[in-house]
C-alpha cells in the first residue's frame, strides 16, 4: 500500500507540473521540452553509452540474414528493430510467433524483411523441428544472436528432464546453433548474450577437473533462480571459447556480450520482488535501446573483423572471470552437452554428433569418465 501511494503521488505531481508548464506559450513549452530531452539524452549517453541504433547507423546490412532468439520482446525485439532499420533480413525465433508478429508491426518498418519461426527452447524436440525447417530452406545466416533467456522462476524440469533455466538459456540454444552450423555463412558472426553475474560462480578444483551434469542442471537441493541463471550464462561463455577453437581459421567469429545489469524487461517479471528491484534500479542503469548496443556491436562492427572468442562489455573488450577462461572445462562441457542431447533425442540424427562415432545406447555413461581428463575435442 505504501509503495502504491508513493507511485500515485509521483504521477499526480507529474500531472500538476505538466498542466502548469502547458500554460506557457506553445513556443516556450516546445523549447523547454526539447532542451530537457536533449539534456537527458546527452547525460544518458555519457553515463551508459550509445544506443543500438547509433551502433548500426553507418553499417550496410542490406544483404545480411540474421537469426535472433527471443525476439518477441525486450532486447530481442529492439535488436530486431535496429537491424531491420538497416535493411537486414531478420528471422525472429520465439515461442509465441503471434506476439512476435504483433510487436514487430508496431516498431519495424521493413516488414517484408521480417519472418518468424516457432521454437520452444524448453523442448529439444521443438528445437529439432525448427532447425529441420531451416535446413530444408537452405538459407545462409550471416548473424546469429542467441538472446533468449529466462530468470526468476521456481525450479521446474522441462519435458527433457533438465532444469529449465539451464536448458532454455544454454543447452537448447547451443543445440540449435550446431544443428544449423552448415547454414552459417563463411564470415558469419555468432553472439551469446551473457551476464556479468557469471563471475559469482565458483567451483573447487576437483569439480573443475571432473564436472558432472548436476553442476550445470542444478538439483533441488542446490537450486536458486539466481544461481541457475549465473551458471547458464557461464556456460554460454564456455561455449564461445569452444566454438572459437572449433571455427579456428574458418572465417567465422563468435563473441559473448554483456548488455548491462538490471535491464527492465519481461525477464524480471516472474516474481514481484525482482520486478520491484529492477524498477528501483532503472534510473541508474541502461535503457533497452542502450542495452542492445554491445550485442549489436559484436554482430556488426567492421572493427572486429578477424577477431573471435572475445567477451565484450560496454562495446569494449572485457576479460571474463578466471573460471570462464578454463579451456579444459569449456571442452568438457561441450562433451557433456553432446551426451545430454544424444541421451534425450537419440531417435533423431543429431548434427552435434557429426564426425564422431555415435555411442551405443547401453554404453552411454551416466557420469563423467574419471580416468579421462582431456576433452575428445582437444586435438
């Protein structure tokens, strides 16, 4: 009640001030309003950096095909708008295509360069069906932005028996990416949206040497939504480092980008406590247009030509946590990803297993092989 009354008072004060200002001459009001907007925009830019629209303003994207997950709202929709304004073809991959079509019609101008694809990241079967359609269409993708994410939910399991935040934020998206790997253009760029909160994950040496599935898909006894989110974003950085090695000398690039902290999107609306916290922090953090600047910089900037496997924050190179730089763990995680996916979609022929002998079902180990500490992909 106290919070409600405070906000009601703020709105009333704003309305009163607005009525007094509008009694001024129209020219004086317009001058005051314009000066205020300029002051706010200038201060905001100095504090929190440029907007995504400013980042792509001078980039020609007319011949680029882009795939963005979670594009029906928040950061994904804003990135779609910015890329679409530069004439890029954008495929909006999301669970609710109706919401994506409705939202995009309100903010995008080149609707003929937009398309939607239905995919539920809480289902590996849905991801497989989605990528099968893309492979059948045989379109090349120049930019892939893995933006979709979930946060602030009670522990639930997906239909694949995995913790939801881990599967949605990491596993399903890396599975999607590897299924369309052959559709990536020779100079394609892939961007993982991560978080600075990955720095709060710490594991002892024995767990780093012998990782288990429970370290990533958290059991009920260890679960908090914040911890699960942090682990999932750390996994995205591990995936970036692995793909940097996998695509070495291919011309393809992969980056991880931190949009900012406490960005007010639907990500924080699953619990009123988080929503109140994000609302309180909103004046002191980036807006959504500013938050997409770093991911779009990684996806489009000519300055990054020839670079790969680099983490960015505020459109500048930023070193990850010491744990995130553990190359051994990044390779071991990918090996575990292969196994987790294969165990759950064995009936499908997974492109993740290309070039690797498919293990026999009865011989797939449930736990890491303790006497092998080097990844199968270490070379």
